[in-house]
C-alpha cells in the first residue's frame, strides 16, 4: 500500500470514529431526554434505558480518535476551550436556570440530612428571634446521665439548662435562609 493510500485509509477511519462517537452521544441525549427507547425490529425487542453506556462508547471512540491523531485532537480541544470560555457566562446562567427549574419540579422539599436539618432548624430559629437561645428537648429518658447528649441531633449541642439544646453551625447560611423564610411569610 502506498503512503497516500495509507493516509487516505487513516483519514476514513478517523471520520468513521468521529461519526460513531457523535452518533453515540446523540443516542445518549435521546435516551436521557425520553427516559428510554424501546423498538421491536423483526420480532426482536431493542431497548435502551441507560444513557451512560452510550456516553461510555462515545468516550472510548474519542480516545481512539485522539490516539490516531494527537496533534489535531489537541488543536480541536483548544478551539473548543476557546469557544466555551467565550460563552462561560451564558453556560453558567443556563445551568443555573436548569437547576432552579429542576429543583422546583423534582425537588424533595425536605431537609433530610444532618447538615440540612441543622441549617434549616437554625434558620427557623433565627426567623423566630435572636440566637443563641435554648430549644426544649421533647423527651425525658429514664436515665438522667447523658440523656440530653443522646437526644441532641447533629448540628446542635445540649443547652445551658437541662432538656435544652442550642445550634452549633456557623450563622451565615442560616441567616440567609431565615431572610427567605421571613420574606415567604410576608408573601402569604
């Protein structure tokens, strides 16, 4: 095979790899957007419900492409990085809007973790008045030693008086959250 024919073959291989990678990414986007695809072709069921597999295939094809022509791949990455840096503000704004829409549409609307509970409970405490002040602990256990420590949730510690607790998180985020709570109360 001549050198010209060899270059032509490598060029075609690179084009096929690029086309297949683009197809795999498009497939992943369709699967992610629709929640899955299901077709019956010649009596055989074809299903695709996981976009991660198509993204993995695309990544493998792109790595193969990069190995075949490293210099061109690096210059392409540099061009993409230039375009992304020019549009960074718009990309960040779009991601923020998508995040807010997703939070309102699919959010859990609960403070389910220890940190979340600590911040939210302290925010409600700030909304009710100045902190630190002791909150009552509801239960009294049959053994007096350490019962306050046993009942005190993360983000709090036993208060200065028996059967009380005080928050321990830094006040910055809870103060901002308390402002939101007060604004929401006024809007009602």
